[in-house]
């Protein structure tokens, strides 16, 4: 199904990454308040906003199409922006505590037992990688000349027979360890970025839509690992409770109908809840309620 065409000046075309980032990106849009429906038979997802139009594109190609203006904005890793040498406007780093949205590293790795110890040892060697441009730039920085070959996949299995070393992306390092590989340097750390076509960003209407969308996406990311807490505290115990609470901002404190009690509302990291709740109860807090957050707008 092809996208619905309307007045191009009143539509913001968004590139959504197909592949490893796709599921997490759709989830991010949902948390931001947008329902995106992806069909297996179409590269044009439906979105519940008539002023937005989505296209699924591989993250590796996204920056190139945004630079060309095929899409007004897109989400892709900064690694692929650099790999394509794309001249785009970067609006935000979208790193988040979710799979594929955490920082990943492009690493230089060799087989265990290899005599190669660092970039200077690569002179004249063969390197396999999907990120040829990144690797060539890295070698140039170190003053090294080596043969860089594009890898169509299964890069981890190539040393030492098909390549002396590889440059590959790693989030946890588990795949490298499973293939008995040793990291000897980090080429680049990458995170998802929200990028825009420069001329589209210069258009007032499109720029406003980009900024509104980005505000909601970043709000959803800020809320990703936080929860809200509501609790009632005896007035004489208030200072003790406040000292226990690590707040995103100053806690909201309200007087209850009974002047002996104070209501406290705050935001904390979710990982701290199991330690804090018993401490708060011991300090005298009652009626403690933990609730999820969808968005936090600074």
C-alpha cells in the first residue's frame, strides 16, 4: 500500500528504521502517544496523525535518504550517518535503556592467539567489516594502510582465515566471545540519532512539527526508567522522608485536610524502588503508591 499523498507542505515524512531498531522505535512512538501500525506487506506504516507520513528504511541507508530530502526526518545510528558522510541536521541523541537503543560499539577484533595487539599492527593486513568508510577513516587517523573489505554478514567467523581482523558492532560482546574473538580497540561508540533534512528543518511548519514530535519522544525516553511515588507523611516525619528521597526535581508537597499529615509526590528511578519503599515505611510514610510514567517533559 503506497502512502496517501496530500499537500507536501503540510506533511512531515518520517523515516523509521527497519530491522533491529524497528520494534523498539514503534514502542517509543507508542509511549510518545503515536500509534504506528506496521504491515508485513508494506513499507509504509500507518500512523494516527494525518500530518505525519512514515516509511520503513534500513538504518544503514537512512541518513542518505534524509540528506537527499526523500524523508524530512529519520532515526538511525550516528555510525551510519558517518559511514554515509551524510550532511544532515542532527536534532537529538535518542539513547534509551532498551535493547538496540543503548550505546553500541564498533570494535576492532582479532582471533584469540593473534599477534595483532593494536591498530599499528594492521599495516598491510586484511580487515572485514560492514562499515567500510568508518574503518578506513579509523585507519587514516592512525596512519595505517590496510585492505578493507566489505562483509556481507557473519563477520565474526572470518578471522583468521578470511581476514586478519574485523571491525564489527557489539552491544554486549557475547557474539564476539562466542566466536573466540578478542577486542583490541574501539573504533566508535554509536547511539540512535534523530536527524533532519536541512531544507526541511528550515521550513517553519516542518520545523515546528519536528520539534513537537521530538519533545514527545524525548519525554517518553526520560520516563523509561522512572516511576512516580505518592505517599502520606506525618508532619513531624517530613524532613526525614525528604532526606531519603532522591528526586528528579524538588518533591511536590501538599497539605492534607488533616493538618497533621503531608502529601508528597515525586519521581525516582525504578531500580531504586525496592530499596526505598521499606525505608520510607520505616520513616513513617503511609499510603505509598507507585505508578508508571509515560512522559517526562523538562
